[in-house]
C-alpha cells in the first residue's frame, strides 16, 4: 500500500481559511496512526484567487490540483464578488473549474444524524430518533448546469432565458455504477430519482439505470419522482439508503436532506473521478456572516479528512477513526455554537474543536 500522499489544500473564502487548518490537522494525525504520511500544499481558489490573480482558478492552482492525489477544499464565494463580470470569474467559477479538471462527476453526500443531536433536526424527534444514514450519489458535471445553449435571447420582442438539460447514456451509466457500488457496500437498496413523467432526459435516465441494475442483481432498485422524494425525505427519511440523482435534483434534494441532520456544519462530501483521487469539501459554504470570528464549526471539514483517508489513501479504518472521534466529542456534550442549545456549557470555538479532535485521535488505540 502506498504510504505517502500529496493533498492540494484550497482554503478559499470566508470561513474556509478557519476550518481547513483543523481538517488538515485531523487528516495528518489520523493518517499517522496508520503509518501514512500526508504532504500538503496550499493554493488559491474562488474570490481570494480572483482578488490576487484576476481568475477564480489560476493556472498555478490547476497544476497543483492535477499533480495531487486529492484536493481538500474549504469554501468559495461571498457577497463581495456577487457582481463580478463575466459571471465565470465569480468564485463559483473556480469550483466548477476544479471539478471539470479532476473529472469529478460523482458527488457523494452522506446525510446522517448523531443520536445526541436528534432534537436539533428540522423534523420531529420521533422521525429521526434512532438515526438514519443516507448517501446521495449526484451526477456533477452534466445536466442543466452545463448544457448548451445557456443564454438569453430576444424572441418576439422580449427577452427569453434558456438553460439546456442534456444527458448521454455514458454519463448516466458511469454515475449509476458508482451508486450501485455504494449500495453493494451498504444495505443493497437504491432509490433512483428522476422526473420521467415530464422530462425526456429523465426517461433516458430511468431506462439507462434499469440497464445498469441488471449488473447488480442483489440491489433492490426503486424509481421515485423527484417531487415525491422531497416529500418522503420529510415523511420518513429512514426508508432511504442510497439515492441516485441527476445534477439538478441532487443539488436540491441533498440540501433539503442536510437539514435533517441538525446542522450544515456536520456534513462532508466527496466528488469522485475515475482518473484522480477527487475533491473533498464540507457542504456548508463560506458563511461570510461569521467569517473571521473563529466560531465556525470545523467538524464537517474534519469528517472530510476521514473521506480522504478512505477514498484517496485506501484507509477506511482511518475514516472510521475520525468519525468515531467526532461522535465521541458530541456524545460527551461538546458543542460549537451552531449546534448548541440553551444550557449547554461545553462550547468550543473552531480551533478548540480541532484541538480536541486531534487530542483524541492521538490518544486512540488502532
């Protein structure tokens, strides 16, 4: 097994520069437990990169990411850059560019609730008590966000905006295989979400997923319309295990589901490629309203460190260690401000949370 890995670190904007150092510390500490060395090098992305270079994804960062085994990203964006033109120079342009560079077409977004935080969830406690564990597999590099034409045009004297949704069989197949492989490692249950009653791309999606399903006879495939899936996530989230979606539905539904966990600050994500170790980032964004205050929750970023160990370093036990340490901290009553309730006394700031995670990783027996 390879014992040394190079990780490109892109803190980005807002709280990214606060949470990423805690994630990197946890990554290196957990890796060391298994004899793995992590080498990191920082680069610019997003608004910080635009301010410094005029581009949200400068060539130097592209070279760094391409040469790395994996990419660890904080967050991009903020109101400071909302009016930058052309829009491709806004911070989010850097995010799209790095995904394209890495060929990161499959976005894995786990959604779970820690028992000690069930009362923080957006649903009534009885609907989430006992926990649930869902993973979204979202197609990330095609669909309506990338289809052409994407433009405004004048038709009969008025402005019309056009976004094109397009999918090929090969694009659907490759992300479907990722989802079925996830299902094989879990409960062998997969919900494929589409809008086949209204959209031609969804009809092709459903047909193609059905063909791929023949290669995984042990997996139960359930087709579900996107609007019904949105309702079912609120009615009974425990019925789901792996959810396969296209780019648009995955964007919406995974954000909806994230509120079931009690805090955006607890959920990591991985964007996987067939040719690169992939991109790892918390799902919560740059949070410009609290940036610079030192109070951001770094736990989602720290859980991303676990995903890097699992997917880049081929060390699932490292992921299990990181997850277990985060769970132990929450079980012991420690909270960051976003998940604290009245009466909580063990309140940690961003660095203190990182310190406690590293301390417990170092003390763990593996």
